[in-house]
C-alpha cells in the first residue's frame, strides 16, 4: 500500500504542485483498498485535514488511485488515527453499511512514464514472460506490497529509503565520479570531499546516492547521526521555527548531526532568511568536520537567487556531475531492474528500450514496468512486438513536435469516428455529440500518451486539468455499463496504434 501511495503523491505533485502535496497529502496515508466494493480508506492526521481533503480533492484522489489500482473507485473514506477503518458493505439502500471484516486485496501499480516513478526498488516481482503460467502470474502480481517498515527513520532525520543502496546503483561513465565520491566519504566521514556537491538532471540517481550514503553509514556505524533533508521540508521547518519562536532550537537540532544529506538545494533560491539560517548551519557543521552532502539540478554558480557566499562554500569540496546514461549503461540498468522486478528481459527488448529517447532512469524503469505489467495483464510474453506497442508513444522529453504528433493522431481518429471536426472538439460548444467526442478524446489521450493532464487540456481548447479529470471519470462510468462504447473504443485504439 505504501508504494501505491508514494506513486500517487508523485502524480499529485506533478498535477497540482509540491505545495499541495506538502500541505495536505504528505501526512495522509493509504490505509486499505477493498477490491470487492471498490472502496479506499485514507488515514488523515486530524479532522481539519480530513475535512479539507474531503471538500477539495476527492475527485483527484478517485481519478489517480483508480489508475494505479486498475479499478474504479466508488467510495473514499477518510479516518483519523483514533478511528478504525470502516468495513464497507452494501444493502438495498444507497448508503454504505458496516459489516464484518473482509479480505483487503492490495493491488499492483502500473506507473505511466510521465510520473516520477521510484528508482531502484528491490521488492520481488513475478515473471512475466512464461505463457504457461499467466494465470498464476496475474494472481501473484497483486501481491502484498512493501510496508512502511521497509523505510527507517534516523535519530534526527527524515525517512531513509533502504532500497537505495550502493549495491543496486549501476555505475557507468555518466555517473562514476559521483558514485566513487559518495562511497569514499562513507569510509572517511568529514575528512574527504567535504562538502560533496552532486548535480545533474531529474531522475538520474542523485537522490539514490544520498540515501545510499545514509544506508552505508548506518551499516558501518550505528552511533553516527544521519539526516536526509529535502529543501522543501527544510524551508517548511524553518518557517514553523520562526512562527513559533523556535529558531534556536531549530539550529541546535542540526548541530547534533554527523552527516547532513541535503537534496534539491536549488529550491533555496530567493529565500533570503532560509539561506541565512542554512549558511550558519553549514558553517557550524563544516567547522566541526561533520559531513555535508548536497544535490542540485545544476552547477552551484548557475543557481539563480542564491547568495554568493553560499555558492562559494558549496564548491569548497568536490563538485561531481551525473549525466544522462549512455546506451550500454541503460542496458545494464534495465538488466538489473528486470531481475529486481522478476521480468525475464530478452536482449533485443533491452536494446530496444535503451535505444529509445529516454532522458532519465525513472523513465527507463517506468518503461520496463509498463511492459512487464502489460504482458501480465494481457497474457502475452515479453517480446519485441509487445515492447513496440507499449512504448509506441515514448517520446523525448520536451520534444513538442513528437508530443503534438501523438495527440494529433488521437484527436483525428476520434473526430473521424464521431463524425465531427477537430475544431469542433476544441471549441467551447456543449452540443451533445461534440461533447461526447471531446470526452473520448480526453480519455484516449490520457490512456495512450504519457502527457500530463495540463498538456492534454491545453491541447484541446485550453481546458484545465479538472475538466480533463471530469471527462475521464465520466467515460470510465459509461464504460462500466455500456459494452457498445467499450467495443467502439477498442476499434479507435486499434486504429491509433496502427497509424
């Protein structure tokens, strides 16, 4: 369940923004998923958060959890810690009734490539390529997912992910310096490469290395105090310290740390008071020979809105970059991750995935998981034909021409089947046949492309993401009771795939 919720948070961060996630969703957890009644139970920290989410985000929750759980969400229940998760049943009335506990079935996750899928997971997965065991595979794929016990909390720090280790980090020419430096500081805390500054694009392994350092240090010495901190959480903690007049306690807490792992330092940009506090914390830790490790998406001097004295200190030690992996490194990563996920990956399929334009490791793993899950759910072996079909719309990030071609194919096909024009679909008219075609276009674009809801809404007449969500939900409801529509969409999908 924790993995499903983690995937959900990443999607919400992309769709609604990190501020919404930090403010409302970070303290909420997924308690249960009742497959027979399609009911989800969420645990909120207090009644205020529960009421706010209930009033503002239920549709967003239903939409994205439905896609991660591969089932429609009929009910969302929000409980507080003192309450017990409801056991949902139905009677002749429309109201839910309490009944004796039933089996709660955790569901598998099929992440799309435009979400930030978690890198380097090590939980076992069933094999997808044996056609004689597909029934067993489909049952096993809905296995019990790792619980929060797979993550540990350091004495004064945030959650450290135990799945991120040095032994499952694939080192290659693109990241060898950062990998070697990260491992070296575990053997000489505070004495070499202090601070260590790792920079590179999104999804290339910076966070993996920071967690790997924490796990390696913990393995070597349980007495050292390690803290992993994201910039967002640091800023929020600092704001609360000012708000409740606890600035000194805030600084004192960091002074007790032996190793600070600070992720996404670029988000300190233009936050003057927070930078001032971080500057003093940095100086104290450095003078005491405590280990400082920082990560960013860019070189220190290129971080806009950051004090010059901070940029200078970030370059005191070693600055190591992580670049986009080459094809050989991608294949090695795919082979490692296929073992982790229990997918027997043919060499030609690995070459095909690696050769496609994939900018980061998260997308690489997302492509692998998508192929494996599709093979399981459709009772097909993993082969080149399946890989080509599943990755049909895989595109280079920021390649607007390729992105537009994908969406154009979908909207043209839908317009043809509903005998309306593309301009009519993009228009504001609510005429029934045009509105129906528009909703189908939204649905097919989300299903068959890796575009975000904002991109899809913008492509069809500048709609916002809530309009797209509403359309997708409406089509989902129609499909549940309209077999003719279901068959029609299969024909449309086939034509799009064949275009």
